[in-house]
């Protein structure tokens, strides 16, 4: 049985948040994990929660849904929801999954979800087979082999990708990096660390040791690490 897809609802209208949340709960394969009443709150919550699909209102105070999409790192399926269909062109310029105009029936909601599910399945198959990534660091776009990565470390609004030869500082989030790397090879072991399983020398005293670096294992990540490892 396929794992459920985690959903977030972002809308400043509590009645419509409830309406979308109800549709999510009634849809097989979806799980509502978090709600937000503004785009600014959604940014913080996305760092705390694992989210696959975002149902996002366009017209909100402080920051619009379109502005939020522009700040995201393409790690999510975004279904925009609004009462005004004039934003459609801007929405698809941002490469969102779909665009729902309020009020909409469940059938239209279901079609958008089916499209998102298909995109996620295709991306996961592709991700599991990749052997390299391109990163932007020091004003350059750099080709990096996954086999060369030791671990990734959080650094404020950046991440540091550590290889044996060099460290690369990239403007990205840990959640975004985690979504780009193959799950069977790279595991998040702490809020601030993702490790390459192939580079682990040993684990001792709740620390992963890679070369000379002792990386702490967070309590909430221990079970995930042990489930992913191939024990004899």
C-alpha cells in the first residue's frame, strides 16, 4: 500500500480552510498534516512538517500565494485556490500543479489531486535513479556527483554540502535538499544534518561518524535511520 501524501492548507478564510480540509480527509491517499492562515506562517511550518501537496489561497494579506510559490524550492506540488480567475497566467508561469477557482466541486478537486499524485510518483521514480545534481554556489552552477557527498549541514538560511574535496554553501533549506536526494541513499539524522549512508564509518553513542566528523542523531530521526540501514 502506497504511503499517504501529506497535505497543507494555506488560506486566511477559516471557512474555506475547513472546506478544503474536509475534502482532503475524504480523499484516499491524502493526509492533512498542517493548516496556516497566512503565507508567512506557512514558510515556518514547512520547515517543521513533511509536506507533499500545498493547497494555497492566492489573495492573502502580507504575502500572496503567488509570492509564496516564487519563494519555494520546487519541492512541493502546489494547487492554487482563489475566487479570482485572473491569476491563472501568473500561476502557471510559476509552474503550479493546478488552479482551482472558488467555489469548486469535489470532482474538480479530485482531478487536481490526481495530477499532483502523478507528478509525485514520476518525480520519486526519477529521483531514485539519479547519480548527480547541479548546485548553485559561489556564483557558479556546479555539477556534483551524489557519490562524492559525505553529508549536508544546515547553516541559517543556507546549507553546506560537504564532500571529501570541498564544502559548497548553497542558498536552500534542509527540507528542499532532502526532497531532491534519493531516500534510499541519503537520510536525515538530525534537524541540521543529512548523511550519505554509503559514507558512514560507524555509529556510536547516538552519533554517526563520517571521516573525522561526529554527527548527532536526533531522537525523532533515530527510527528512520535504523529502518533505512541494511543491517546484517
